[in-house]
C-alpha cells in the first residue's frame, strides 16, 4: 500500500521497528496497530477483546489494510506488543497526538495521580506516579510523564510540556505546579495559563487574598474588578460560584516574576444544603485577560481530569489494581 493510501494514523508509526524476523511476520505490524487503535476506541481492554473486535469488524478494517491472513490470535497481539521498544512507541504516539493538538485550541489540564497498587514491598518498588495532560473539551489524553523516584511533579511537568503542541491553548495546573519556571515554559509554548495558589506561595497568596477582601464592594476603589456568576443544582444542594478578576496589578510586587502575568482571580463557591451554608474562596494567577467567564470556565474544566480521566482509569480501566 502506498504512503498516500495508508491511514494517517499509521504514518506516524512508520519509524517504529518491528523486532520480528521476516518469517514470523504473518500479521503485519500496521494491521496489528490499526486493530488495537480501533478496538480501544470501541472499548476493547484485553487481547481477547481485540481478537473479537477484529473478527467482527473485518469488513470495516479491510477498507484500510488488506488483512490477507485475517486477525491475529490473542497470543500474537500480546507477544508483538510486548516486544516493541517502549521508547520508540512513545515517540511515535506523541507525534501522532501532536499532529492534531493544535486543532483543539482547548483547555489542557495537567495533574498527577498515583497508581495505588503499583507499590511492591518485596522489591521495594515505589508506587508509580504519573503526570497527565488532558484536553478537557476533547476528553483526550495528550501526553503523560512518569515522576522519577525521589523526584516530584515540579520536575516532571516541564518534561511533559516539552512534548506538547500548546499554541493557542490554556493550561491549568493545581498549586503544586504553580512555579515561575513552569509559567515561563507555558508562555514559550505560545499558550496561556491559569495557575492555582496555595501555601506554597504564601506571600503572593496572602497579597491577592487581601486585595480581593479589601476591594470587592468598595465603591471608592480605583481598581476595576470584573465578575461572573453561575449556579448549579445537584447532590442535594445549590452551588453558586462567583469569579472575580482584576488586571490592575501595579500594586503587586511579584508581577514581574511571572512570565506573561496579566490577571489575578478569586473564585468564591457558596454551597447551600438545607439550612447549612458553606463558603470557599480560591485564588489564581493567569496570563489571560480580565475575562471572568473564561477564567471560571478554565478553572472548572480543570476538574475534568479528575472526573473524565483519573476516575475512568480507576473505575473503568481498573488501573489502580494493575501492577
């Protein structure tokens, strides 16, 4: 099959070496990869699932590749995939994902999670901690980076950013990743950021908290504060979220330390359940303009990585039980 006729997905895997000797290549590598890709999209999770999918969807698969010898057995799927170079496969996969990242123009949430049962006391193997980049709109993992032992997310996040095409996107990260070097890296990738603040930057956090608590509601204040409100009803209660944003930062001593910093934000969440009212305030810095709706959407979309990725990997894919 010519390069022009080959499915676009497979072009990115051309550099992937097939370690099998020629007489063992009864089932071409591109046919195995295409079956696994399509099967995974349709919910296949085991080698047997890929065999069933391939046999049921041969008419569909034949539109792209010949499959002259039919669908491989589950042992062939397992043997071939386990023999591939993980480094080469990751490089090819990253290039494939990067080819359509720029078209997403999306909110990219970056967060880490630990595979709970990956710890092995017998071999003293630490639990595996992965940092993922997740397209909140497309519900798509754009890349992952393993946190090395005796390291942390702060060192893994820049490595992850290096492999992503982020131009035009907005990157959201929780307080762990709120670092000057990470903000600079995001801006170098021609993307914007919305970064959470907590105690790891206590002075900046306290300055912004004091600003909003002093200026909100003060009609004589020289600072303009934009506001956006939204309400949700669910889980037996009513939640009202208000996003306050200001781009008047002349008073902020740290503004020059953060690459591209344009705005500060506070999100106030008020939850009413029966007679009980709870209120929480969270603070953020951003390279976006003073658009409270856009910043509120970015902050809320960040939690898509918890609900649409970590939860799915744990509950649906049973990831926490994998060793």
